[in-house]
């Protein structure tokens, strides 16, 4: 799992000092007030060839705790202090009322023209990128603690940042993470490329307390509904989500796709592995007419792929799904959790790469899941099968090219806590390289039913594995 020498133990780090309270009046800097404030372009820092430099966010109702900023030039770090003069703001606005008692909540990296940003750190340990299509969506975090568990979730925060430039022009971000259960040092090497944004992350954590569920390389997203979750739709738009699935490349090289869902209550699924090769939350559906949103452009939301560096050992990719009734709440979390318990005094060293992209993170191989639906079970025109759900999964890719009904392709489907009937697989008429798998699933009881579905030709896998889940009775 990336621990040095299996996880060293030593003296505990010093107790965490309580952060200073936010200044009075910061709660009045709401969404509208924040939109009336602009960082002055002339005050941009760390400009460089092909780079628009770095600008800063003021504290506000959503991120009320100031962070410390240091600028690194020539191997020397100097503090960069907050001043109202750095911002254009209404003279009678709530930020102006704070005067010199304001502060920075985070920062953003600008494109070469200085017209938009491609990376932002703001609030707790959250950060995100606009990716290859210049559209923000899901977020990453430095760490998650007790996400999706019975224990109270903890949100450690980056409290200090050191910003500089690498010899190759990359943006270097060193950060101090602090929380009641952990203290950590992070380095982010950030590069904007034509294919998306790449972040190389190195970190060292010192645990102050035992942690029931430690989440490493965590990703946070939003999923309200898609074509398979139409019952959730109270909005006119056909689909609303920042991500539509979790992709895992496990240690044995198997590709697993788990469509996201919006459950009735909190759910947590664990995908055990050893030394994973990668995982991420993807937005595969890139068709505008599937969303019909010309304001926030869900089809342009980036996918985020985690590539571990070194041996992460035994553990699990965890997927936590919460219920939501709108698009303003992030209700999806994915992360790696080590098999070894996280104990006070432990040191953890970890390295990984984050890729904020628009396409697939892996080279073409098995056909991938491109659509899935659920509906009433049974045959059209016949009585509905009570208590059962029909699942439909479409696979597409060149691995299916030229195959027909007589090619020996079969559905490889297994069901946990239920049974499958009427299982069929066939090529979709008029759609090259596309096959459909259908089955009626009946739960055994009240627990969710786990489905593992793929296509094979003999013993040869033709597709990635779809790990679908439907509610129990």
C-alpha cells in the first residue's frame, strides 16, 4: 500500500493546534457576493513562458478558514500576504468590510491567455481540474477519513501552500495537511497538456490516531440520474451527472466497470485487490443530446484516473454512493483503502499520478460498457415478472468486430443474492461492433443484488466486466 518498510511506527507527531477562528462577517460572503469579487490580473503571481500564472481566492461562506501562501523562487520561500488591494470588489460588499482581516481560501492556475483557469485548490483538501475540455466537474482530495462508514467523517485541510515553478515549467505545489487524526506533507507536480492535466503526487502521512477507514487518492463526484435511473428524474434534462462509472484495472490486469447509481440510502462497495494498476471515475457519455444542458455542459466534464506508483500491496478500491435529489451535492466517493489497519504513530509514504482527461485512460483492448438500462422483467406483450428487474448492458469495441450470432459468443453472467433468467447476448442490428446482454434478475431478499457480466468467445474474454447492482426487494 505504499508504506515505507511495511509501515513504520515511531513517536507521534505533536498535537494539532486549533486553527484560528474565521473572521467575523465572512459568512456574508455568499455565492452572489463572491461573484462580485475579482482578483486583479496585474497581481497575478508566478507567470512564465506559456503560463498565465496563479491567482487567489478570498475566504468566503463556503471556505471561511484562511490558508497561508508562500511563493518559492530561486529556492527561497517568501510569504505572500493577503491585501484587499489585490481584488476588485464593491466598496460596500462584505469582503471589503473585512478589510485587512480577510484572507486567502486557495488559488487557481490560469491558462496562457489569463482568461480561464485549469487547476484550483480551495477548501479542506479538495482540488480539481478543468481537464482537456476546459470544464470543471468532479474533484479530488488529499485524503478521506471514514467516508461512507458508521464513524463520523473527518475533513483534514491543506493549511499552507508553497507555490513555485519546475525547471520544465510545471507548477509545483507543496502543501501541509492537518487534521485531528493525521498530519501530512504533499508535493503536486502539475502540467497542462493537450491531452489533459497531469498531476504527479507524492505524500507522507503521520497518523495521530487510529483510523477506521483510511481513504487514499480519493475522488469525489456527483451522480443524480442517467438513462438507467429515470425514476430519479424530476428535472427535464435526460441525464445529470459529473461521472457515470467507476473503472478499475486490477492487479491481475482485469478491467472492471461499475455503473454509478443514486441509491435510496448510503451504500459502500469494496473491490478487493493487490497492487492495483489504476482506478478512476469516468464520464464516458460524451453526447450533448443525452444531457441537453447548454449551461454547464455535462458532456464535457473530465474523467479522473489514478495510476499508482510503486507497490500499494493489499487493499480495496472503495465506492461510496449517497442519495441525492439534485445536482448540487457530491454524492459519490471512490478511494483506495489499505488492508492493514491504520494505527496511530504509523507513517505512510505514497505516490501516484492523476490524469484529468476526456477519453479513455487505457489503450484499446476488450470492448467496453457503453450503456446500461433497467426495466420491467419479462417479454414484451407478456405479463410483467413480479419482483424481478430486467438489466440490459451494451458493449462496444473492435474486439467484437465481425462477430455474429454463429460466432460462439456467450454471456458470462453471475449473480450474488439472486437468480438470473432469460439470459441472452446478441449483436445490435445496424450498430457495428456493438453487442447487447439481457437478463431478468430476481433478488433472494432485501439486500442489493451484485451482478458480474461480460461476453466471452470460448474461454477468451471479449469485453471488460460490468459490475452492476440492483436493489433488493
